[in-house]
C-alpha cells in the first residue's frame, strides 16, 4: 500500500460497506454524474492504474469501469485468462501479489467468489467484485442509485425479484438487510435463493412467493435477470421450461404500484424473462440503470482510493 493511502478496503460483497457509506457513495455518484453531464473535467485519480481481470465475458462491466477510470484521470490494464498467467494455472495468490505491486486498484469478474476472496487476501490494493457466481454488488449499487434518482429513498420500499435465485438475488437480499427495504422473491422450484449463500442474518428482509404475481403485488420496483447466467449454459433448455411462468409481463407490472419501476441488469432476452412491452415501456429505467454503472463505480473507485472527499 502506498504511503498516504487510507487503510485498504475491498468491495467483494454488498455487505462490505455500511449504510452510511452507501449514503455517501450515492451522494458522490450524483455529483460525479452531474459533472459528467456538464462536461466538467474531474480527474482525482491521475497517475492511478486500474487492473481489470476478466474470466467471464463482459460488455457493461468493461466499458463502465474502463471509461470511468479514464474520466477520473487514471489508466487501465485489461487482462483475460487468454493473455495472462491466469489461464495457465498460476496460483491466484501469486497473481494477486504481483499485480497488486504494479497497480492501485483491481476489478475482477470471475466465477467462484472464493477465487475473488483469495485474490483480495493477497492484494496490497483494493479489490472490487465485477461479478461472481454468488454476488454482483456493483450492479445493485447502480440499481439502487437509479431508484433514488427516480423515486427517492429506497428505505421501506418493496422490491420484487422474479426469476432465478442467482448472484443478483443474493445481492438484493444483502442490500435489503443493510438499507432497510424488503425483497419479494419468486423463483421456480429448485432455483430458490439460499439465505446462507446470500450471507444475511435478518431473514425478515425478504419474503418468498410461489406465484410471481403475488411477489409483484404492491411492489415499488420489479426486477429480473436472464434465466441462464454465464456458466450455466448447459442447463439452458431445462431452465427455459422451468421458468416459463416467470416472464415479467404487463399483468405483473399492473399489480405493482402504479408508479413502480422495472429494472433488468442486461443483456435481456425479450420474450423470455421479460416481454418487450415491459422492458421498452414507460416504467422501464434499464438504460438509466446501465449508464449508472459507470457513475456509481467512479464514486466507488474514488472512495476506495482516496477515502471521503470533503
């Protein structure tokens, strides 16, 4: 760790930060976004380097982190398993020790959370989870910021999760526990959320519904994800059959609150997990949500490297 830097703080799961830290990040993200929209130059991370390590393919994660780091004045090193020792069975601990001596910040998008945890345990610089099989904290960070932009505080609200009990669902549960809202979860049998994997203590932060219509009833936000996440492609046909009744459609949105928003982390498959009518309709904020990945991640990188500003 370089002299003058704050104590190393990683962002591996949503629960790695406290509610007051999230309040600060959302405030900073709003300021940073406003500067971006006004073409105001803001480069607090000059001479800082972000290493991005991808074992899973990416569009939004790569563009949002790379563009964001450049906009903050820093530089980026992009690595995949094909062009680094990661694809040649070098121990993750060794990779972490080397890379973290050469850069200031590392973002990893990989499969097992344990691999990310091992890297962070051996890193001299902050490590950010760009997605694992278990969690996707940067996406939920963007989702909640988007909700705040459109509807104000998410505290006390109801978020309906319709679909797979995956990394997104796990992270929504962590966010609900920390920020004081409730998640209505509806998944097909065999694809439930596991509270132990989600790592939550307060199980009152979520409620399970067999019928996705019931989960959406009275919700302030309805959200979903693809039926088959990366790494589970072999199950695609089996999942298409199991999830047939979990397509977010106009009927589900109709039973949510009249001003309910719809979100999707993208990429989306219209006609599978969501209808075109919903994702392209007036309640959808998916494009704001996608853009906001960059703004919240800029605030996150600034915080992990510089601490609180002002």
